[in-house]
C-alpha cells in the first residue's frame, strides 16, 4: 500500500492538513483541519457526520395518514368508507355496516389579501363614510332652506 501525502501547511505554529476523504471517498469538501505534529491523515467533521448518518439512518415519520378527515375522532359519530362506526373516536364493532358513511364538507379557503389590497379597502371605507357625512350635511342644509322658505 503506497503512502499518500495529503496537502498541509503551517501557520503561526499550527499545522493544518486537508481532509483525507477528499482522496479516497472522492468527496469535494477539501477542508483544512488543525492537527498535531505526528498526524498522518485527518477527516473533517462534515465527513464524520456523513458517515454516521450512513451507519444510523434517520427514522421514518411516525405519522401515517389514515385517510380520515382531520378531527374525525372529535365527532359524536363518524362512519368511514369501510362502514366502521366510531363514537367520539372509539370504534363500535357491533354497528359496523349499519350506517351510511359520513359526508365531510370541505373547509372554506380563506383568501389572504395583499397589503396593497388592504390599503385600497381601507381607502374605500373612508370614502364611503365621508360620502355619508356629506349627504347628512346637505340634508340638514336643505331642511333649513325649506323651513325658511315655507315660513317666510
């Protein structure tokens, strides 16, 4: 087995060596790590973590969708498509297949307004209020002029 000389340099009395996985794993990290005087090769922390994840793969998600709607276990009575009957989330095997399945109404989607749309709506509301006030003022003025004409 032939010896590989890894790139290294010394700066302010500290020896730095390039990550060895760059050569034998064909990893492109090329990171330099501070090492001691007698070190032959070194692996960076990123490569160590990468190899640990290979040894201990992440667990799969524990949540698996049931195909039932959200909040079904809070309903007084829920019947799924297979005919299983549930009362407040607890299955009632005696009632299986006796009831028709529960029809779920889709949730209303709330459309979010943009900041510009909010400002436009606020402006229109203010305009409507000002228009009402203007009508009231003209009505009061008209009433005054009518009373002065009829009495005079």
